[in-house]
């Protein structure tokens, strides 16, 4: 079984009011991840995803792919242990 992790990513660029959180939610659910995507006051979107490390890496690759709504200028992430408190993948 693959290592279960929590990935928190901060996505900067033109990522608010362009459907970015909804797109992220759809990709995360397709991959099988739990967590959420939320707008931050400084214009970034925070993405918290829990699941197998390979699944989280896949979502991270998609966030950086250039095929997202809006424009992603950069993604910074940190990794940690799961908290196992999510039932699905939410928009916040």
C-alpha cells in the first residue's frame, strides 16, 4: 500500500474568480483525494489534499500543468501526515 500523506499547496497567479477551485475539486475527486480548495485574502488559492503520495503528486502536477483555469504563476507545497478528517473534497 502506498504511503498516505497530506499535501498543502499554495497556488499563485490569476486563480480566483476563474473557476480554479471547482476545476481543482473535479481533478482531486477524479484522482480519489480528500481535502479542500479555498481562496486566500492575498489572491492565492490554498489546496489541501490527503491520499496516497502518488495521487497527491498527480494533483500537484496538474496544478502546475498550465491547463488550469486562469493563470498559475507558481505553486509552493509542503508535505505532512494525514489528519483523516475529510469526507470528500470541498470548496471553501
